[in-house]
C-alpha cells in the first residue's frame, strides 16, 4: 500500500479510528527505535569483548606478541625477500 493510498483510506475512518492508528504507528516506531538502540549497545559490547579477549595475544608470551614487538626478530631474512613475498589470495 502506498502512502497516498493510506492517506486516502484514513479519510474514510472516524477521528477515533484515525487516532487509534496514529497511536499504534507511534508505538511501532518507538519499538523500532528502541530495538535499534539495543542492537547498537549489544554490538558495542560484543566489539569491546572481542578487543579485550585479543589483548592477551599481543602481550608478552601471547601468540601475536612477536609479530608486533619492537624486540622481535624480522619475519623475512632480507628486505628483498620481504618485497618479493607479495600477497597471495584465494580469489
């Protein structure tokens, strides 16, 4: 149903019926806004939890510490090997 059709149909209703529809539509909009806000909060909490869970991997002794530590040994033997490594994808 288009907006024009809805507005035309509203003209056929009593003022009380129109008000009931307005109240119901407002309630639906409030629910949608609240659900969107709740999803945003939940997403933020999930992202925070993921970030906090990853911290231990970057700390000394963690699985990724050597990749980012200034004290770690180079992954490639030479600058040339690094430049020739390139990026391989599955695409």
